[in-house]
């Protein structure tokens, strides 16, 4: 089944009658081959035998239904990155958090009830699989877009690092005793729009909305356009006040909409620039191209381009300066969590990422299933397993998360099921926030809202969000190597209400059992707090201190 069916349906409310639609896609997840950087043809993961995967587009309020079949030789799944899934947290697609994945030859349906609008993407959430190609843009149009009428047309521009090795090969090397310094695999190149030579077109005098998406597994990119400045109007599905700049950065998983006013003349064409941030590369291959361009043609018959004004990594852009379009003041928190981030060698002899000195190791029962089936014990973080890094919040609490990064690498942290306010950030290296004595820069007046934030190396951020979405939500570094190695926690939200409103999905439960996992009970698949058999014992040596030099 290689088609997209758009089925109209009427959602009858008391008044008025609102029309929505179902965007239904049949996806056979398969291998194919591609050579998007022109350097090597390799096996990639596509859909229905093709790659790149077509973008998904819908309107706010629509239902996106993906009938997914796994024709690979290993487990797969799909995660709608940035969606909130209110009341449908079992559709999140987080491996061993909300499901056990789709085994080879098996199928499942993901259904997204879109209550949001903006720029999103969909990707596998299993061991680097999206770096093999299983990802695409997901654009949700807003009939009440506050910037409607301020642009004439729009297009989506994706950027990603590109590896020539299969993600399983790179993962095996990264998380091995041969790599005790946690040296991240460096990509062989980058691709814009998942194409070898992408082209974009402007008409003089028009204003364009460019939706930028960084689909990388590792690399942050700086973006600019020769001869043009632009206004930011959206980040991660949240509208911002217009912010004028000539360059921006996007960490892995971040998205941004910008408005660009075209020139009035066709005399010149212009280049868009994407430049790799290599500050935290542990090695730099001599043949690695660091800057990538895509042309914006005013007249494709002319070969004259404007002089390069590539700002690159010299950009002074700081997304902390953005402000939410909502006139919202930051509410004082009801609860605070203090998280430290490190990469260290653990008792199993591997260098792992960790939060609060504990690397996330997946339990034998998906966290959401434990939340749904353990009754009152679901409010006890211990029930989810000793390495599940579970933190429980209550209904409607304003939650403050403090992240102190003791690693010299920056980490883009992503929270599933929510957007958060970015309240504070460090202003110098090795600046920490103890949760009490304020340092760095703070903003409580209409702080920017997003779902992925960069935590500077040797720095900190303070985030706030409302605990209003019952379920189990992964909170992790979106550098795939760090997520794989354990740099993650799970925010278990309002277990009592979750149990009342979200039944256990029998299909997902059956898929867990068929793969040798559990669909009920604690993190070991047992009753009560008997967690014998659950993954445990992978920690830092007891005498290992926390230091800035680690």
C-alpha cells in the first residue's frame, strides 16, 4: 500500500460544526539505498521502498494516522517529535518508556490527534536508527496563525549530519571498552533537504516562511543567508515575538520558522549556509567539509551569486533572548528537580552518559505500563526500576528543572509531551546554579517556550513546565550517542489520573510479551517492590567525586 488516503470526517460539536480530516498513511518501513552526499551509496531506512521519506502535512485539529509495518531485520518504532499527545501518551513511540517497539514482521498504528501547530518531525526512537534515514518533517498548519498574511509562501529546509556507517556499527563502537573517553563518531558529511544538490527559489518582493529543522544525531549547525537578515517567529512549535537576526544555531532536534524578505531585483542569486559547530568534536578528519550551501535562485538562468557573508560559528545569536508571543509571566514553581549531567566510566567498564550520577538503563516493563498497572505504588519512583531514573510529579504542579552540566560538551535536552519555559542560563564557564542563589541571566517575563534546549558545556539552564499531561515522558539529551549511553530520565506524571484515563493498549501489551518483555508490574515485571531481575548495578564507583575536570 503505497498511497496516502485523506478521509474527510465531521467532528460534530454543539456549536459550531467544525470540519477536520484524517490524514492516513500506510508505511512499510524498509531498506533501500541512497547517496545523498554524493560520496557513498549506502543502505538507508525508508518507507515503501523509497527515501527520502515524503514530508507529512496536516492542519491543526486533524488526525494523523500512520499504519506502520516493520520490514527491517530489527525492531523499529516512530516518535512524533514535539507532539504533546494529551490523553494519548501511548502513541509517543519512546522505546521502553511507552512501548516495546515493532518487531520484524509486525505492525502497529500510530494516531496523532493534533492540538498543536508549527514545525515538527517524526523519527525512530531506537539506537540511532533515524541517522540511517528513518525521519521526516511533519508540518502542522494553523488556520489562526498570528503571522498569517505576513508571508506569501513557505518551504521546509532540513539539515542533518550524515554517516557512512550503519548506526548499529557506530553505536557498538561508541559504547565499548575501546572508547573509554566517549569519543563520539564524527559524521562523514552533512545533507540539506536529504538531497545531493537542493535548490530553492525566491520571487522578488515576496516574503517567505522558511521552516528549519535540524535532524542530526550529533551536530549543531549555524545558519545564515548571504545578503539577507530575517525574523524568527516560531521555535519548536511555539510562536515567538518577531526577533531580527542574521544568523541562528540549531542543535539536534531543534526547529525554527523564520520570515525572509526577498530582494526586489533578480540580478543576483544567494546562498544559504549551514556550518558545523565542531567545538566539541574530539577529532577533526582532514577531508571533512565543515560548511554546506544551498542556492536560493531569483533567476536560475543567471550564474552570478552574491559575495559570501557566511557568519558561521562566529555568530553571537543566543536563543535565550527570544520571547514567547504569549503575554505570560513565569509562575513560581511548586517543585524543583536538580539534575547534574556527566559522562564517566561506570562499574561495567563503559563510559556512559548519566543524570544525577545514574545512567538510564531501560527496564523490563515500559515505564508507562508500570505507571498504569501498579496502583498506589505508581507514585513511588522505586517501582520503575533502579536505573529507570524516574521522577514523579503531581497534577498541575509547576515543575522547575535545574540542569547543571559538568561535561565540557553542550547537550541539547528534549522533553517529551511538553514545551517548557527557558528561565535562566549561565553567563560564564563553570557557572552553576544551586537551586537557591541566583547566578547567570534570568528572564521571567514571557520567556521563550520550546521542547529542546541547549545546555552549555560547564553551564546550566533552568526550565519550568506545568505538570498537566498524565503519562510517562522521556527527558534526554538529543545527541543520539549520549541518549544511547544513558543521559536521560523519565518524568512520570500524575499516576492516579493516568490510571483513570488511559487504558492499557492490548496490542502494545502483546508486542511486549512477544518480545520477552513485560506489559504490567514493576520495572522487573513483578509485583510490589520486588525488583530482582531488573537492570541495575551500573553506577559510578562509590569513591568517584564530581569535578569540573571529569
